[in-house]
C-alpha cells in the first residue's frame, strides 16, 4: 500500500543528484577574470586565439586557472586581483599593439570559482541582476515619428522612380506628414498611376483628391495601419540589435536589453559603473559607405608600401590585406533599406542588399560604367573605416537589389548582413531615465535577500517539526529539496536572479509548505475517523492531491499571465514563481511520500504514526 517500486526511488535519487550538481556552482563565489572580445564589428574572434592568449600570459609569467573560448569572447580566470590586472596589460599589449587603433576589447570581469569538473558538466551559477551586482540602468525612448518619416521619404523616392520608369507624367510629388501626395493633370493619368502604385507600393493605401491651389487632381497615399506597426516593430528590433552589437564592446557578461511597451527599450549593464563610457558606447553611430577601388598603377605601388595617390585612401580588408579606395563616396548607409543573408546562383553564401529609389538609380549607373572593376563597401565606427567586402562588378545592377558574394561561409554571410543592417540605429533614441546601482548596495541586497530566505525557512521548519513531529521533519526535508531543485533549474536555464526573483523564491517556500500542511491534515483527519495508520497515510496523500493540484494550477495561471503580459522585474518574478510551483508539486507530493514510505512502508503492523496531536471529537 505504502511502498514505492525501485524505479521511483531511482527517479528521486537522480533528481537529487542533478539538483545538487547544478546548485553547487552558486556557492563557490566569483573570481577575477579577463575577457577578450572583438572591439569592431568587422573583426572576428575565434577559438584559435586561445593559444595566443596563453602564449601572452606565459611570456608575462602569469598563470591562469583556465583560458577558454565561450560564445564570442575568450575568458581567463585568475586567483587574485593583482594577477588579473597584470594579465589584462599583457593581453592588451599582445592583441592591441597600437593603442590608438584597438581592434579588441580587453575588459575586467568576474567568473565563477566552480571547479573544472563542474564546468565540464556545464554547471554554471545563476547570473546576478543589476540590483544584486550593481551597474547602470537606462530607459530609452525611440523616436517612432522619425522612423515613419524616414520610411515615407524613402517611398516618395520610390514612387518618383517608378512613375518615371512607367512613363507616367505627374505634376509633382510631395510629402505632407505621414502621407505622399502625387499631382496629375488629368484623371485618366491618375487612374493609370493608381494601378501601377497599388501593385508596386504595398505599404500605402491610395485615395483620390484635388489640389486646392490648382485644377490638378491628386492621389493621396497614406501608410496602412499594418505597415505602420511593421515599420515601428522593425525599427525597435533593429535598434535593440544595434545596441547588442555596441554593448559587446563593454565586455558585459549578461546585459539586459529588452523592449518595454511599444516604443521604449530598457538597457541594464550589470557590473558597469562608468556611466559616461556606457552612454558613449550606446550613443555612438556607425555609417556605411560604398566607394570604388583604385586599381591604377600608383595604387598597386601604394599597396606595397608606396605613397597613396591623390584622391585615394588606404584601408584594411577583412582578411587584413591593404586596399586602396577612392575618396569619392558613391553611396551611404542612408540608401540601404535592408540586408539579408542568402545564396547566389551557384548556391554559395551571399548577402542580398535592398536600396531605396535614389540608391538604386545611383547603383545602376555606377555599375553600368564600371564593369570589371572592384567596388568596396566600408563601415565606419568612431571615425575609423574598414572594408567589409570588395566584390568585382560583373554587370549592370538595377532594381535596387544588390548581391555580395565570393568566398564566404553561411555564418559569415549572416554576420555581414547583420553588420550592414544593424550598423546604425533605425530611429533616434533618447535616454529618458538613468540610474546607477553601486556594488556595495548590490552586496547588501544579496545579504538581505539571503537572510530573509534563511530566517523564513528556519521559522517554517521549527513550526512544522513542533506541530507535526516526524511528518513535519519529512515536510521540511521536502521543502529543502524543493529549494534545491528550484535553484538547480534556474542555474541550468542560466536565469538572471534579481530582488523580485528572491521574493518569488520566498513565496514558493510558503506555497510549497502549504501543500504539505494539506497532506498532513488530511492524514490526521483519516486517523481521527478511525482509519488504520497505513490506510490513513495512503488516503491522506491521494485525497489531498486533488486539492493541491487545483490550487497550484490556478496560481500557475496567474504566474503565466504575469510572464506573458509583464516586463522587466515582473517577468523575473514570474519565471521563478512558475518554476517554483512545478518543483513544489514534485517535492511536496512525490518526494515527501517517498520519505514516508521509506520510513513506514515496511512496517506491516503499524500502530501509530508521529504526526502530532490527533484531536478526536468528544462522544
């Protein structure tokens, strides 16, 4: 009746082992470390650089706990802060020989002190949020009106080019607010234009009108509601992607960059205390330029160390080779509307660019006149430019669609597309809120949160053991397992722990013990009604399960609602809350009954159970 089969105990043992392994890293603390990452979007950092870092440290006589490549950066951990500072200087000297033009970011960081065998199992501690670790917080407002205006300006140029190509005469095109007004002399011409524009300019809806200052008829194009939403969503998404690229330069391990509402972005940088540097990185601009490569004899001589010819400049290609390009700018990033990775006609990786009407016209003319020559695409960041790619022009390219291909992998094509697409902000942003959280305040928050959990757990344990005796001890052990599993799951998911998350853990403890109270009281009720102890235990768990399930499901619905509709700290609370409900149902029912079965299940002639005073009604 009250015996578990061996496989259930095996499940419990495996759950405990996994919980212990993935909870352990949170107790080792953090050690000083140095993080090496790419300082420019065009500079790639791969796993092969690990040996270079190790060689630089060995040459400086520095011993690291380990050096590893993780994500897009290399991290080296050290025993103390003095060694960390020396290592930073050694790595900086090795990777950035020219301080005026740094290609890599060497940042101080903190890594877990977990032993190597835990790291081999991918057991990592939870990340600490801004309120626990300290750092800077920005709330940024995106200028959606500017994004819509930019789109309307682009569509105005597209319409002008489209009507000219179709040989449809108009009397003028102008933008008024979020609308485009096209004037015509005759209604028949307007109708012909309407057919063309409705098919080719899908973002606008057209309506007939008249021009008040003349006898001309007009077509008024305004953005469709769905197109307006799409433009705003794309602008916000591109700005968030751009911010991610820029913040990588700060060496922040776990930045939080997320949408808040329809037009705001929250940026949290844990561990960063230099607000001025953070604002400089976030606010910097990146511009794209297209120029022709100088292939004259003087340019070839300049590549080999000669003087750069007049009207040209020397830059570096992605592979590190010098290249001479002309000063005259053919196109800028303002003419680029989209960049997506794909494949060319030979099924090789390529990048497909989309230009606006003005850019398409210029690109068509320049490619027609320079077949067989090379065209360089440059990205400028902080006043310094680098050549992303320099393809050969095979023929005239019209229609505003450009393809970049040649000796690049699928991953490189995706990176290049992201670089070109997110090189600059899609819409201006303004910092409307700024806060700095000091590391001492974060340490105080951790201590207070830990103390609140510890004192709360101790109070619950004392009450349960005093009131329910041995069953209270089983409930306390089940509560401990619940806390262990919850921390393990959060660590496995690499969740970011914040103060609201600590509050959710405290709430989970209260809800988890409530399930055990229901079970214990149900067992008491069965004993009060005269049931045998073994029958009372079985009936108590079975009958209490329905009530526990109902109460937890309704609470889980509330948690999922917070997760779906909340943002920021609310979502952090909801994640811990929902996971805590799931782990509490496992520990309160499955694990606690396993303990009871292990203690009482093999006693065939059980006369009593240690569950405290069973009050019986007076006869």
